[in-house]
């Protein structure tokens, strides 16, 4: 359960619309390797492919302690084609 200190810290993080925007920029930029993720949930994803943006939004929602700015920065470094 988040403490008041954690809630204050979380509220200073960037919000979902900005996160989606940053992920969309990465997805649109061909210099990034943005492949869909895999899901066993065939009801939601009949082809078992989770869209790039949705997979990362889902991860951040499941891990609220992760700083989205750091996550996006690391993702940017990891997915950049060299």
C-alpha cells in the first residue's frame, strides 16, 4: 500500500497521455525496434500479439513503483537500432 510519501512521489511522474505520446514517437520512428509483445490471452489478442504501446503501458500499470521517465529512457536506449 503506498504511503503518503510514495503517493507524492508518484504524482510527480509523467502521466499516461504523455507516456503514450512518447511510446508512439518511438513506434513511429523507424530507427527503433518496436515489435509487438506476446500474450497468452487469446480472447483479448486473438493472434497473441500485444501492440507495442499497450504492452509497455500495461507494464507500467502493473509496476507503479517504476519511474516512467526512467523506464522510457531505458527503453529508448535498448530499442535504438545501431
